[in-house]
């Protein structure tokens, strides 16, 4: 029905122009023009009445459909584009809000081997873990992939294990003696600690949980709200996996899962034993071609199709449109590569921490996909593959990633390195004369006319932090039924009751990253949101 609302003003303007021309001709004619004028007015009135009845009918149909729980009303399908054939008649969640940031430096769809020799596990990647955990290794020790490196002093059951085999060459410490990195010099050939996985079909949930805690598999799971490892006794209401990523230059999950279909299904089977609810799979309905068959043919899951601009691929957005998180709810999320790692662990009995990483960005000489392992050193991954000049290296995508340096290591859940230009320059009257093309939601820049145009992009914010005023910008790019600006202000004043009422439990940093990109006030929205979540978590 959305298209009919857009067509009505156009039809009205067309008929109005006809009416004006007829009126002018009538003034110099034989008087018959007045009859045409009356006829056109009758037609316009009839069109308006028909459109009003159609809109009212659609609204009533939507209300009754929601009450009956029968999904989307069929009236919308009359006015919308036909669904892709590969969805096979399933409903599609079409998200009208959002924005795709198109950048140069996309990786071609081939996976290359990497020559990384150093990997690290970082306790700081696990929210809620003390900064000084109990380290079970020391410099000079030899470890296998799957050997324990550290664990929480208070909860010794959850083990954090080595992603590769090799020699412990460094235990780095940060402020207040906090452990920042446990660095491993990798063997030429990976050696694995062998585990004895339980039967997915026959073992009890407790047996599976104990095995995952002991082997390192439990660290693959992320629990919302708060984005942290779940407690051993945590029982999720549902589990969610997004099979596509819409962030700028994000990895193509169809490429990543190719050849690993069996491990992916094994991981899904395992997750089904860990919840009394459902395992939900978010599928991509944006393209002409169907997603990989590992996703479309997945068994034991509920499949949901999504179509729209970024952030339609964010698991948090998908949760909001499938089964929103309320106070007291716990849901788990995993990425495609984490499900694959879980499947290998349950099938082969070894900790396979291999990962496909996308090296992207305009400042990369040759963007590519590389096959590596969790915690690879950034400098070795890039391997002199950067353009000369001032570059910003980002662990993740340009919206929600974190600045990193060549001597540091990738985060535990990261699957992308982005490199863009350091925007340390001033643009005279940039707000008044927007001449330089740049990704922007503003229609001030003419590039909105060229939907497929890609940009270099840089880190310049094009302005300083300003008064936090209500602009309505966030609501235009966040496809969720919440009021983000009111939520952020509630966080700033520490009003926990207001935060809960405004939907803070449904959000993670990546969900509001696009809001931060569009923010005229230049507010650090992701940081503000994390402060609010930590505030609630600490209050218990």
C-alpha cells in the first residue's frame, strides 16, 4: 500500500495540471471547458475516495491479522514488488529504514592462505571476565590448539583455550598489571588436543554444556542483553544467527560457509539442544540469487527472510522483528563462523579456531579474503599491503570496529580488517559548500542520485561535538520501534527505569552505529549505550 500512497499525490498533480490547462483553454474557447473541469474534479474526488477506502481497509486488515497471529496481511502484497522466487512463498520482513555505506576496497570472492606466525588470546575480549584471570601457562611452554590458557578465578569451569599450537612467547600486561595478550608463536603444522564429544542426540543438556565449557566451545556463545558470555546455568529463550552482514565491506557469508555445510548443520543441531525455544536463522532476500544452500536447506531452525539497507543484517535488528528482548529475557547469538567452529568441535572432537578474514578498504593495495585463525596479528595479516600515507587500521567494519595497530591482534569475534585514510584535516566551509563527494544520508550531496557510487571514505567527522538536540535523524536509519534519542538522554541522566522502558535491552553497539554516523550532534552513541548497559548490569 506504500506505493499507492506515493502514486496518489502524483496522479493528483497530473490531473491538476490537466485541469489548469483545460481551464485556460476554456477561457478562450466556446465554454465547453467548464464541463471538462467538472468531469476532472469528479474523477479526482473519486480517486481520493478510493485511495482512502483502500488505506483504511489495509489498516483494518493489518490490525485483525496481528490479533489473529496470521502474519503479514495480503493487501500489502498487491502493491509491493513480487518476492524473489527462492523464498518459496515465505514472508519477507521488508525494512524501509537504514542506509548502505558504499566504500571502495571490497575483497574479491576468493580465499587466500595467510602467512601469520603469531596469534594471541586476549582476556579483554570477554566482557565480565576479570582483567587478571588465572593464567595456566608461562613463557616457553608448548601448547596444542585446545589447551587451556586461562580461566576465571571464581568460575574455573569455563576454559579459554589456545587457537593454535606453538610456543608461548609473551604474556603482555597493561595498566594495573592487567593481562592484555597471551601470544603464541605458531607451529608449521597445527597440533590439536583431542576431545571426546558427547552424542548430540543422546547426551543430556548438562553433559553437552560441561563438554563445551571444558573444550573452549562455550566461549563462542554471546548472550544478550549485555553481550557477554552466558553463565553455565543460563537457559536462553531463543538463539539467533544472522547469515548475512550488511555493514560496509563486510565478509560474504555465502563464501565463508562454502564447503563447510556439514559443520554448520552440526553446530545448529548442537544449539537446538541448548535451548527450550527455537534457533532462528536470518536469511538474505536482497539479491537476485538465493543464499547458500547451507542456509536455505538448514534443518531444525526457523527461517526468516529480511530485505533492506544496513542494518538489516544485524542480528539485533532481526531479533527485534522476530521475538523482541524484554526485561528478564536471555537470548544467545552466534555468527556463521562460530556455528561452524562449534560443529567441528562436536563432530571431530578438536578445537578448530580457523577463520576467514576480509582485508578491505581503499587504503589496502590488494583487498582479499585470507584463511587464518582467531587472534591473528594485524601487521602480519596486512603484510605490507597498505598504501603510503596516514592510514587508520580498524579491527572490524568502519561503523562499529575499533582502531588497532600493526603490532596488535584481532579480536576474538572479529572477521574483518578495514583500512581507510586518516581524516586529520580541516575543510573550509565544508558544511556550506559540500563539494567533496562522501558517503552521507543528506540530500545536500548530489551522490544520492547515484545509488551504486563507491567512496574512499576517511575518519574525519566534519564537525565537533555539539549540543545534543532532537533532530529525528536516528529514527530514519534505525528500523526498530523505539525512540533512540530519548533512550540516550535517559542513559546520560542515569534513569534506569526510563532506559528499560525505552528498549535498551534490545540494543547493542552495532545496532546504533549507523545512528552515530548520521548524528549532527557528533555524539559517541555506541559508548553511551555501553555505559547504560553496564550501569544496569552492575545494578543487578
